[in-house]
C-alpha cells in the first residue's frame, strides 16, 4: 500500500542532504514546560528565509495541483498559504491567526519528529505558484502536537509563527455549534498548488475542488481504509469513484466548508491518502473541527501567543468560529416562516368560517316557518365556506411542516 502524505515530492530530501553535509543537522523538539501554558505542544525553531534576508537557524525539532479541480484565485481564498522548502514548493497552509499559520505536522517534521532539514519560506496572495504575493516574516518558531503519530498520521497538524502580523484575511475553525457545516453529505472545498495527477507535476496556479464529506463508516469499510482510518482525529472527503482528490503538494492546505453569508470555516487539514484520486480511497484530512480537538488547538494558539510574546492586539485571538449556518439555511428558514405565516392566516380564516357556520346553525334551530328555508340555504353556504377553509388550512399546515423539515435539514 502506497501511503501518500501529499507533501511535495522528494526534492526537499536532496536539499536536506546538502544541508546535513554542511553541518546543519536537526535535533529533537523539546517541550518547554516553563513557557508552555498548555502541556502537549512540542515547540522549537526552524530555519527560515525571511523577505529581509534574515534567517533563524534550526536549533530544535519535533503532498499537488488538485486532481480534477479547476483554476481559482487567491482573492477567493485569501487565507491560503504556500510553504516552500529551500525555495521549492513544499506544502500548503492557512492563516488562522494574524501571526500563526496552520499546516500539517508532516510538513514540518519527519518520522522521528525532527524538523525537516530545509529553510522554510511562506507566501500569501499567490494565484501563480512560486511567484508574486506577499512573503511572510517568520519568527523561526514552529511546533506540532506531542501526540502526532507519523506512523498512523494521527493529529497531523502544526503551526508556524510569524514575527509580524499578516494583513491577509484569516479563516476560523468551525466551532462546536457549527457541526452542520461539515456533516456527512455536505460539500467542502480543498485548495492547493499540488499535483495534477498521482506522481505528476505541480499545478502552476492555485486550484480548488468541491468534495463531499463522507460518512466515517464509508472510509472505515473493508473496501476502503479500514482500521487505518481513525474517525476521532481523521475526516474523509472525496469521491469513492475516484478521479478527483487532493494530491502531492497539497499537504497542510485547507479543507473549508461554505456557510451562509459567503463565509467559510476550516474543517480539515490535508493529511494523507493512498495515492491520489484512486477509487474507494478518497482524501484523508485532520479532523480539526471536532470539538475535542478544536479546544486543544485553541489552547495551543494561546500557548504560542505567550511563547512568542505577540503584540497586545495579537493576543487573545479567537481561532474558532461560532454561529455560522450551512448555505441555504437562511433561505430555508425564511421559506419556513413564510409557509407558517400562510398556515396561520389560513387557520384563522378557517376558524372564522366555522364560527360563522355555528352562528347560522343556531339561527336555524330557532327559526320557524318560511325563515327556516332561507336559513337552510345560509347554513349550506356557511358549511361550504367552512369546509373549504378547513381543507385550505390543512394543506397550508402540511406545507408549513414540510418547509420546517426542509429548514431543519438545511441548517443542521
């Protein structure tokens, strides 16, 4: 089984050999408990190439054009980050904080939790891969969760700190009350500059691809990933028929869910898969919007704010969203409210007609002689109106119930 971490193919390894020969060896990441407000964040220094030429030496340590996707622009996904290693495209990432980029852990460390022996540079605002945009200024600080397991890909996420805030918009992680954005069956969007096909060359431009969120049981099936898919920390999205997927070079990039109002929420980080776009083997993403994991990530962000001593306005930043509803929720609620209003109006009219019928029936019971014939006709007319009103109210009630169910499905 070929496990594809969806990182840039192995150009970075050759560069790493050169750096190692030059004596720039990496060492293990060390948890600094004296600084870390939250245990569990393995934090250290990476070698960086900053726009002013400044570098930070490595001192500690811890895979595409979208296959089947279409061209897009950074304006639509302004939080997108391109990460390079020794000047070559390496991974994707996203701004979740003015001074923190999130990516995949395997984009930062190797199987022994050593930082990759490359010099990192980060760019935003790029539609064309490898050119243009804004180069971010890095502090040299980076880290991964200490429960990241390279062999199983559990908790495959990490962070890179900036020394000055980016002006680009950031994206928030979907909050606990936003689960409806990424339930099974919803559409999400993955973006990146990765490979056109499995083992192929990278895309020259940013790509995006809509993929359905799949039920956990689908990817846990014997015909798919089976026991290798860990639903507590992994999210599965893509097409069981194959043909469209994230791929090498997309690692660390965002899987986002659209919401009402034209906003997006981050629900996954491109992590791994078997090949690219193979049938029954869709992409696997780190399940960062799972509330238990989201809480940990938020605490790690606070940890980094303290370690890096960010300026005051860049402390206490919430990286988790709240209140966003799935696309179409507002429209569905409006439609449900309109149907309920129609039902209320029809029900009120039906009640009025029934009351009029009772009044005519009372008169008929008291009438004598010729008046009874006239009142019988009036009662019949009133009964017809009452029956018609009742049928109309019943029909409106069914329509209101249907619209309410549709709104519930659209919003949850």
